[in-house]
């Protein structure tokens, strides 16, 4: 649920004691009532507008919460003038909240709330009382990096409701902003820049905007890994890690706690956290370099800009791939799925990789596929798969995955690109950027055709796909590191 709230708060102390003691209150004492209106949209342009997807666990929790709320008498709220607009199903309930730990095995449906504080107050108190969340749960959200603030409410998108626009104009009126000491010397655009809330004791000024990711994306795999065993090398300047699949390199927008940088730092006993220098997808395993100093981080980024970093991948393809250089052009839209075309398109980015080897290997067994959460994506299981050694010549997001799918050899387990490759095999004309694109008027894909092609793609895989960053080197090979065997080579009895 995405919402916009105007919250009136009494003046509250900054001390942590106020919200720590509040956590001991029974749930009914922490409840609030809200006026609700259906419709509306998010104030954040970066948020997805897709429908909420409920897991079985989430539905059961919601059902129990709804039953309890329907049996309870309405409670009066100490918070006034709360206005909520909804996006998606009109649900008046959420599961009961406790703490973010222990980590659930499945993610809950997205819930992002937007608020403007009408009175000054402590950030934990404001969020806890307005969203009916336990104070310690809010502290956990802040620890996870799931709470953002801006001194001034950002500009609403074109899809904003009249009530959202009214509230925005009210809190950004020049006469109101002139009274705000915190934004003196700043332009409105500077004051609208969002930052993470890092301190639970942060005191909010009246008019402060908050964005709260109530259900951060979770990574249970982090708690299952022997992190010391994944370390390839340690130096005074950097650490090379064999990243496990199903983990984030440096965190997500709403979760900087459950990631490789954090867990590896703790496992190695480092006081200063490791610094992310580059990324690979959550579903990809293999070599990742973390910096221990700002100086090395800057040095490594310079090598990347000068294309002095060499990366080799092992890709488990569902069909044989010819050796040699494969070239495509990638659509310059920073949203998955990444669309590619063999012919040059205006302003599209060149993507190139070189297939050095392609060897026939056994298709992963049922035990291994189950252990690593490999989805067959409707692709027919075969006796053999094809392990390709790939030299990545350009480093675009999802490049290997998108290019292999485009040539009819999607990577095994890739729930995003494999369904699209299967759809194109069944109906080649469905891909407006494929070899049959000339069937479209003038050979140019229209918006409707592009949307239909995007719809054939699936969701991002939850755990692993057949892709391993097997080798990374720089300094003309002076510094060279190799990861362990990929998951599909593991013996079924050792998984």
C-alpha cells in the first residue's frame, strides 16, 4: 500500500527512553485510526506501480489481523488530520508487527508510506504513532536503512490525487517555508533531496517529509552462509569474496543490513565495514571485490573507467552457443527487463561479450535445482546443458542474461528472461526487436508492441541462476582471482 499522510504530532522529547518504554505498551494502546480514501498514487517516482503480490504467509497473517480488528472496538487516535490515499487493493489491515528479526523465509507484499509531519517530534514517535507500528520495529527499519527524510516534500508526480497536491502546496507554500530555519540558504530543490534516517533519536522539524519502507526486501540466504569460507583473498586494501547467489552485494534501497558487505565484515571481525566497488546481480554468484580503504576504492573505480578490469563468467545455457563475439544494442531505460536488439538503434548502448568456450554438461539434477531454487520457467528439461566461458567486453546490467536469451539460449533458472525466450520461440513476431521486427509498421516497434514484449518476461529470480562470475583480474594479470566451482557442478549429496 502506498500512502500519503499529514501527521500532527505533539512536541516530544528526543531521548530514546520515550519510544523504548512505548514498546512495552499493549498493541491496543499503540493503535491509531485513520480517514481513508481510495485511489491515488505514490509521491516517489522510483516506486513501482504494479499490484501488490501476497505470499501465502502474508495472506494468513493478514486474515488473522483482519479478524482481530473487526472484533475490536474503534479506538480514538491522539493523532489528528491523517489523510491516506491508497494504490492497489483497498485493504484496511496489515499483519501484526513485532521486530524485523528473525528473518522470514518469504518477503511480505510491498508497503511504502509517505508522510509529512505537521508538528515537530522524534522520528520514531512520529512513524510509530502514525503508522501503528511498534517503536522497536521502527528502530529496526532505521537500522536497515528503510526510512528516508527530506526537509521539504518532493514534487508529486502527475498521477497524484487532488488531496496529495493540496497537501504538497500547503507544506511548500513560500510563506510557510520562510519560517523554516533548517532550509535557510538552500533552494527548494536542495531541500527536497532525500536522505536516509540513520539515528533513531533524530528530531523532525514541522513540515519534514518521510518515506517509510515498512516491508524491506529480505535476504534469508545471508544467515545460511559460512561467510569465512567464501573469502577468496584478504589484503590490507581489499577483500575478494566468492559471493553466494541470493544475496545483495551492498544492500538495497530498503535493506543495507542483509548484504555481503555487512555479513563479510562481521565474519572477518572488521571494525570498519567493507566498501562496495562494483555490483553483480543478486541471483549471480562469484567474484566481487570489496575495498577496505577509500583510496583503493577510488583506484579500483579508476581501473573500471579505463576498462582495465577483466571479468570472466561461467554461464549455464539451455542451448548450445557458438564461440566468438556476440553484439547487441541495449535500450537506454534503467528498468528491468533489459531489451536488446541485434541492429543498431539510436541512442541504444552497445553490448558485447565473447564466448570463449561452450561445453556440454549434464542438466542440473532435481536435487540441485531444488536446493538452489532453480525454476524451470516452463522450459523443457533436457539431458544436457551448455556451460559457456564468457569474457565480458562491456559491463551492462543483465547483459549476459539478456544477450543469451536474445539468441535463444537463455540461462537456466533465469525466471525473468527465460519465459520471454520461450515465447519468442513459439511466436517470433512477438519480439519487436527480434529478427521478425520488420513485420511491424515501417520496421519500427510501437509502444503497444514493446509493452506486449515486456509482458512476456517474468520476475527477478529469488535465489540462483546459471551464472557465475568465475574470475576477475587487473594489472595485466598481476592481480588475478578465481572463484570456486559453480552451484551446478556440486554433487547432489553435498548440497
